[in-house]
């Protein structure tokens, strides 16, 4: 049985990959938007939870906690915090999942299968469903994909695997 190395690449805190100025701004602003969403959802937790229930999600309180936690972890992975590789990778995945969740919920609301409120920011900035909410959630999703691509181009799982093989 192999011994576990305590300074394993996945667990050791690392800096965010170096980014050019444009990518740095895109990634930082996305992190800020995710923090803003999470904070406003937390401040208006009851309304946010009720909005998720109106979307037809079972156990809306659990969904609300999961969404807020996912947004905060995703935001942390966008900033220049020293995070373990696995946590930064998980944060990127969560950013994509959160943006995808809001995109799908916006589409459901437009076709009449969801709630009557977008609820992205809890009771703040919520509005009637329509193509504007689909457009906003599409921009969030594309923004997350762009940010992940900017980070992934300098920080990927295949590179980590190559690093381990060299050791």
C-alpha cells in the first residue's frame, strides 16, 4: 500500500493561475457577482426559500442552503485566495452548475413550467420571468464558461496528472 504524501498537489494551497488583465477583470467581477447573489439571497433568505418553493423544487430550504454555499465556494475560487487545487476546481464546477441552474430555471419560468419570479438575488432585483431573465441568465452562464476557460487554460487536470507522473 502506498503512503499518502501530506503535501499532495490536490490539497496544498496554491495561488490562482496568472491571468492577463482582461481575464483577471472578468474572473474577479464574476466572483463579485456570485458573492453579491449569495449575500442578497442570505439577507432575504425566507423570500428566497419561498421563491425556490414556488419554482416547484422540493425542500426549498435545503435547495437555498446548497445554492448559497455553492455560490460562495464558486466565488472563492475566482479570487486570488490561496486554495487547494481540488477546492479551486470544485469552485469552478460549482460556478458552472449555479449559472446553469439559473439558466434552466429562467427557461422553465418563460415556458410556464416554473415560478413567476426569477429570484436570482432573493427579494432584491427579482422580476417577472421573460426573455430578459433568460438573456441575463444566459450571460451569466457564458460569463462562467469564459472565466473557467481563462482559468483552465493555465490550470487543468491533465497538467496536474503530468505533474504527478513526473514525481
